[in-house]
C-alpha cells in the first residue's frame, strides 16, 4: 500500500494515478467478513422480498391494472437489480480484492449500480406524485393517471437513468478528460459525481415536497372523517385508503432518508475535502445501508397495503391446497369417483 501513500495527492487520472488496489479500503479480515455478511444478508432478502412483490402484483389481474402498482413494480425491479449488481461487484472488489480487466468493464458495472439506485429513487418519486394527484385531485385521478401515461413515465424514467449512468462509460470520466478524480470511485470525474449528487438531492427534495402535501391533505381527511363519522359510503372508504397510503409512503420516506443520508453526506464531503482512509472505510459500510433501504421497502408495502396482503393470502391458500391435490393416491381418486357415481 506504499504506492497509495506516495500518490495520495494525485488528483488526475494518468500513468501516475492510484491503482484500483488503493480503493480497496478494508484492511482486516473482520471488516471483510462483516461487509460480506451484511451484503449477502441484505441482498438476498431484498431479492426475495421484491420478487414476491412483483409476483403478487402481476399474479392479480385487479392489482396489475392499477397505475400506482406499476410504479411500485418499477421500484421493486430497480431494487432487485441494485441488489444483484451492487452485491456481486462490491463483494468481489472489497472482499475478494478482484479487479476488472479494463476500465470500461468497471465503469459498466458502476453504471449498472447507478442506474438501479437512481431508478429506485425515481420510482419513489413517481409513487409520491401518484399519491399527490390522488389526494389533491381525486375526481380527476383516473383520467389523469392512466396505464398508458404510467408506462410512458416509466419509459422516460428508465431511459433517463440509463443515459445519465452511462455518461462515465461514454467519456465523462477523469481518464478521458484528464481531470480531477473522485476519492471514492475509481475513474469517476469529480464534476460528474457532483452532478449525480445534485440529481439525487433534487429527487429527494421533490419526494419530501410531495409527501408534505400528502401529509397535509391526509390530516384534513382525518379531520373531515371525524366531523362526518356518521356518513358512510365510498367517499369515507376512499379517504381511509388515502390516509393509510400516506402513512405508508411517509414510512418509506423515513427509511429512505435514514439510509441515504450518510452516503450522500460523505459523497458531498469528498467533493470538497480529500477523504482519509478511515472515512473511506466508513463510506464502504454506509453503502450497505442503501441495500437495507431496498430490503425494507417491500416489508412496508406488505404490512400497509391491504390489496397486497389479500393477494399474499390468496397465493398462500393456493400453495397449501396444491400439495393435497397432487399427493392423492390412485385409490383415493377412485374412491372419489365411485362416491360421486353413487350420489
């Protein structure tokens, strides 16, 4: 690691730049085991839970037709991709200390991680906007938020995320531009990192604004229901559903901010100040919190979404009935037939 110390002040990518080994900040076996355990645990649970969410949504004809669940499906898909790409590349690099054969391959993997995490945040924004329209303009919701528009929004979302995340691979990196490199990511230009951080902050700020409005309207709905408790019908049921969804999305936002704040703060700090090796180790551990966010999201949906809970119960009931039907013996089948004939 002497070469890393000698080139500690290197700010540009070139022949004398720090090698990839200098970014492998985990120095002890205990640190590597801890990171590997967290990544494998969070990543496995994230893939299983989000796969279950996708199955529950698309196995139900009623649920999959609703635009709001298309946004949740996009979130689940993004979290699955983030878990697979992030865990495989992160553990391979920091735990097994394996480097890619070329700069392009490394930037391709990094682009995949950026795409999936950015798409996850963008899907949360679309979900927040969906709730915003549902509560602020309930009478026009079905005409404003259609399946066609939802698919169009998702297409723009994923296309934009892929384009932005591919910029380092396409040439916006410190090697091609011979510019200042990031202390956290090899080959990444500091200006690109600053731009990506700004994009994430804009997404988070937009989500917070949308949820603030949702919360305000949810409180108004609660007060309205308190005054008109005797009135039943679809309007009260609609309001109760809006309040529950608002609370669910606020829980998602709370988890989102708690998981992403440490990573973003260290990224912002790295843009202005050169990070020490201990801080880079802290960043490596904080990165696993992004996986924790992806793992917790489907749990919140399962606990708070009545429709997904009903779909899960139906799936479990079908699963329980299926073995009984397949395990019946030929004698039992003939008995059923004879009894049917007798009746």
